[in-house]
């Protein structure tokens, strides 16, 4: 199988301090990968690097022909102005950007797609609601509907099931499985190890340094998890320049 | 009677007709811009920008007197330099837009005042601050109409990225690079509309015809499109009614227009459908579901 993403000795970080250190490896096309690790392990940083919001301090990411903008990305904390007067329907329809762009029309086919996406996340009937009236879980469903419309070959999800109830999480998991069967590449940061074990065939355990990467059962061993937990989270203000 | 009060002033006096056309055009151009300024929490930016164009226009005035071209060019140049400079600094550094704009407009104001005082000329300050809507000549009218036309067209082009950047800037960045150019174009629209308004209403009141209809519209709509339409209507009503008030009562026309806009705003705060004060004091009974 061909690669969807390749990390070449990738180091990402802030103010020269690495948050992801010397990551090397390949994400196969159509893979379903969980990125696991303690808070501050560099999961979000890695994702920002993948979608091009953060320039590597060293090394690089090969998107294998994709542009960063073709990746559908759900950030951990979306910077959404929920007081803005816009309806759920319009919010979801933003996912059509790649097709419609600045001026492209939104015809019957596109409107059907928006409706299908809203149905898929269980938000039918919410079309006219202003986004300011949504609960946290409904907002997450809205963002997933938008991701559906984005139709990305690669989907990057940063802690998508945080602060949503089990029913919502289960519904959204179904969408992730659907993406997997559609041969899309899905990379998700998660804290729920049971969910990772049951759903994700592949896992990357990160604690700034990559601890382990491979089949989930080989990665999430007690030994690896302990190792990840021991790695310190704080920046060392006086760290020496890395020689590697 | 109704004819005498509401229509005759415009039917009989050419200067009133010109003033009406000018203010209607301003309402159409500045209203939507004001709505986006408000939604982007940049309501005071219009005020800062108005201060920023003042020195530019003053320099134009110094160079070639009360020339439409020189003052417009001066105002536009000063406004663009500051808008683009502040926008770029906000994007490439950690400084927020309002902070970087504050720095720029203060410098601009100081530079303007210094240049004017070095020249030792006493400019007609009242004209600059409060304009002369009753003395719009053909060229000025054409300028205002042209600015409005351009403004509506540009807004149509940048509408989607502008809305996206307000709601979810991170998402826009992840799908498109249109955010930056759209933002700069929007700031240019702010400057252009202020310069247009400056000729009719002066720098201070130009901000009024931009922001008051916009904040009025917030009390009547939950949807951007409706908000824009209401803002344009409120601006147009203010222009028309303000000119009538000024005509019949002999009040200065520019301030009269802004006072009518202010009255519309005050009424909206009280009885507005969306979050008006009366609605909050006497809420309708809650629903079943």
C-alpha cells in the first residue's frame, strides 16, 4: 500500500524547544491510526505540523502529493466565535469550500449533500438554529458534519470525543469507521485507551519522543505506557542545542 | 401638508436632492462594512481609522487647497498605509489587531498635526470634522457613488472568506489562503468608505453612518444577511429623515443625520426583537420544547 504521509526525522516545536522530537515513519494510505500520549506529549503539535500550521524546526513531512489544504482537520480547541449570527446549516455548508470556493454556486446536489451530512450526524431539524444555541455535543456533531462534506482523503482529528456524552461519542465513532471503510486515512488523538484498542488497528505512542509505533496491541503495553508517563513535560529553558 | 414636509424640500432644492443621493449612497456602502466591523469586534476600529485619514487629508489640503482629488488621495494613502501596516503587523507578530492599529493611528495623527503646524496654516477644522453634506458638487457625488459601487462589488467577492474568518478563522486557514487578502481588502473598504463619508459628513460623522446602523441592526436580526439589509435601511432612513430635520429646524445637517441614526439605535436597544431591553424585562412565556 502506498503512503499517505511520511515523517522524515521530524522535529516540531515552539521557540526552538521541541514538542515532537525526531519522529520518523510512514502513515499508509487508508490507515486508521490513534495517536496516544499524556498531555503535553506533542499530539496537537504533530497535527498542526501535518496541516501546515506549524513549520518544522527540523526534518520534514511529505504529504505524498496532497496539499495541506486537502486534509480535513478537526482541532482540539476550535477558535469558533459562537456569538456570530450564522445557522447550523451554513456552518456545515462551509465544508463545501474546496468545491465551491469564493464564488462557486451551491446547487441542488450540494444542498442534498449538506442535508445528508446533517442526517448522518443526527442533526436533522437543526438547520435554522443559530450556532450559539448548540450544546457542546451538538457543536461537535456540527463540526463532524462539516468534516464529512470536506471529503478529505486524510482526516486528522484532535481529541474528537472530549467532553461529549457516550451516545454522541458512539455516533461519531461510527463516522470514523465509515471513513475507514471508504479507504480514507484517519489519524486521531485519543485518551480513551479502551476505545483505541477496540477500534484502531494501529497506534503511535508519543511523549515528545516517539515511544512506539505499530500494531495497537504491541504499542499499548504497560511497559510502553509507563515509559511515556515518565518522560517529562516541561520545557527546559536552558536545554543545549540538539546534536542529533 | 405631508408633501410639504416630506417631499417638497427635495423637489424644490437641488442641494437637498444631492445631499439625499450622497447619503443614500453612503448608507449602501458603509452599512455592510459597519456590520462586519461590529461582528469582528472592531467597532472602534472605524473611529481609529477616521483619525488616521485626517492627517492625510490635511496634507492634501495643504498641498493644493480644498481640492477634492488631493484631499481624497491624501486620506486614502494615509488610511491604506495604516490599515495594511496594522493588518500585516497583527498577522506576523503576536500583537493583536486593535493594539497594532492604536499604535499606527496615534503615530499618523502626530505626524499629521506636526506637518500642518510646520506649514503654519490654519485649516478649516469644522469642514474636516463635520463635512458639508449640503454642498456636495458633481465630482464629490461621483466619488461617493463610485466608492459605494466598488465597495458593494468587493464585498460580494470577499463575502464568504470574510464570514468564515469571523466565525472560524482556524478552519478558513486550513482550507484556503483567502483569509489574509480578504482581510486586507476589507480594511481597504473601511478606509474607502470613511474617505467617501469624510467629504459628506466629515471624519467624525463618517464613522457614525458606518457604525450606528450596524449596531441598530444587531437588535433586529439573528442572521448576517438580514443584518446587512437592516443596516442599509437604517442608514438610508437616517439620511432622509436627518436631512428633513435639518431643513425644517435649521439644524446642521451632518449631525442631524447622525442624531436620527442615534435615535434609531436608542429605540432598538429598548424594543429590539433580539435582546432588546423590554424583551428582557418582559420575556414571552417559555415554550413547551
